[in-house]
C-alpha cells in the first residue's frame, strides 16, 4: 500500500511512484523492505528449535499457547508501528510465534487424528495456511481503500484475530494422549482416548501408545541416530523436500505478488486484487490434492505439478523478457499482455498447490520412523524456514539483477526436483506407516543404505 511505503520505506515509494524512468526490474529493490519480510522466517527458524524441547517436555498445548501469545504481541506491535524498527521487532515476534505453532500444531493434529484420516488431516494444515493467505489478501484489498491511508494498520494488527483463536484454542483443547504418556501422566488417558475416539474399547491403542513411548525413551540421541547410514534416505528427504518446495519460487508470488504485479504495470488496487485471485487459486487447488493424493499417488502429483510449473515459468519469463528486455525499459505491459502473464501465474500456482505445497509436509510426515520422527521433523521445518528466509531476503535484489531470468532460475530447479522425484522418491500411497521400511528396501537406489550392504532376501 502506497501510504505504508511512504511512511516506512520512502526511498522505495519515491522510486515506485515518482520516478518513471527507473529500470522496471529494480523499482522495489530495498534491503530494509526485504528485511521486513524475511526477518520473520529467521525468527521462526530459531524458535522452532527451542519449541521442539518445550513440545516434548511440557506438552503440545503449551507450545501452541506460546505460539498464539507471541503471534498476538507481534500483531499488536506491528499494528501500532511508528518506525521501521517497530515493524521489524513485530515481525520477529510473529516469527517466534510461527516457530512454536509450526512445531506443535502438525504434531498435535497427527496425534489426535484417527489413523485412517491422518493424510487428509495432515493436508488440512497446508489448507489452513492457504485459507490464511487468501483471507489476508482479501482484507488487504479492502483495507487499502480506507481513506486516510491507515488501512495497513488493520492489515498488520488484524493478524491478532487468528492468534487469539489459537490462544483460546490451546486453553480449551485437551492435550494429546501421546504427550500425556510421554510425560508420565498415565491417569485419565484412557478416558480421554474414549472421548476423542468415540468408542469404549481403547485398550489396544493405549497399550500401543505406551509401547511407542517406552521405545522412544530408549533412543538417547535422536539427532545422532538420524545420521546413521540406514536413515540416509530419510535425512535426504528431510532436507531436500523442503528445500525444493521453496525453490519452486512460490513465495515470490505469495509474498511479493502485489509488488510483482505492480512491476508489470497494474495499479495498486489491481495488484492487490490479483493477490486475491492467486490466493483463491492456491486454496482451491489444495482441496484438489486432498481428494487426489490417495487416488493418483504422490509421485503423479509431484511430476504433473512440476511439469505444469515449468511450462508456466518459461512462458512468464518469455512474456516479460520480450516486453521489458534486459534493460527493463520503463512503461507498463499492454493490458491484454499483462492478463496473459497473470493467467499463467495462476496456472503455475495451481500446479504448486496440488503438488509441492501439501506434499512438502505430507511426505516427510509419513516416511519417518518413530525413533527419528521428532528430530527429522525439526530438520524439515528448519530447512523450510531457512530457504523461505533466503528467498524472501534476496528476491527483490534477484529480480533487479537477474531480471526475467529469475523465472528461468526457478524453472531450472523445478527440472532438477522433478528428476529427483522420478528417480529417488518411492510411492508411499496406501502404505501403512509401520510397513514403510519395505518401500526403501525394494528401491533401486536406497536399498543399498537400508539393507546395509546386503540385499533384502526377496
Ligand atoms: O501456499 C503457499 C505457502 O505454502 C508454503 O510453501 C508451505 O506451507 C509456504 O511457504 C507458502 O507461503
């Protein structure tokens, strides 16, 4: 929003609004602007490491509560901001909140979910993220129209509403049976299980939980465990899947969509409107993945989504390159031309939202065996946050230097990740978690690690 830029980032505002001769690609290149966006992810990365201990020792509820409170305070500081430092402090508080929530909420969900619905509920996590993005984009569109130019305060402060929902939720929802057992609170667990599952006979699940908890207590060094040769495929996936998810370039559209649409010549309100459209497409396609993931499988969605994103990235790069050339000639794209670009961006978002978006969380969550689950999950989240931070931090500068080639840069990674999936990711559709080991044992490449040199008898 122009009043926001004028107040906190006047040099960006001047370049964008007043200087009609600047290279289009560099209009928004400002380090404080990117620091404002990216500081949140650095804070999230740090706090998710602390949160994993809180979640284990004090229960999921407490981590969720911390997440809600920190997020709430960040929203208040941001909504009341008078200077850039307040914005950045607010973003850091939001980041701490996200670190706690990202660590504990997926765990909470998967521990509460009945076994059969775990996949769908897991995608529910990503679905909620897309709903959050969509609602935020819609509100931004309306708040931007408020006379007096203070609508951005509502946009930033409004983040307090979902934070309050999380805070209150953490107080009224029960802790998970797994967590209670893990912390030695055996009484009351069976009653709780009966309530959650809606059946009387919970003896078997109770015993399973106790056995699982005993087993995980025997693992003294989950982090060192993860480095064992037999966990090489898991460690590889815990690092590469979140890395690739971010290298699709999705957050260029999610974070800087309005900035980007502005760059190609739309007015401020039209740019915010396109953010609503991409947000809507993102949400709808995530629903598609809920229905198709167990039907067509993970590999199909990854490969189809990758191909779709690749084609769109090449088309968008070509369209922008042809018009702005390498020197970023000032002037907007013709309307119809800009609409074609927006259309292919939407098809790109569709491709992401039914593949790497949800599967980037689902696949890691179902392939880690219990003894390394929490450590591997922390690696997964940290790598995700780290690369979200990197892209958020360098995107505007990359756009300025790599120009339309930026889209080809991400396209290159989409090719690499699709080959990676094709050759190295086994299909995990319909395989019970406790039988997952077999999948690696019969894989052409990973079998040499999990079988420890000797091939499986069959
Ligand atoms: O839907 C897009 C969103 O999904 C994620 O890739 C993973 O949750 C985020 O980094 C992104 O902002």
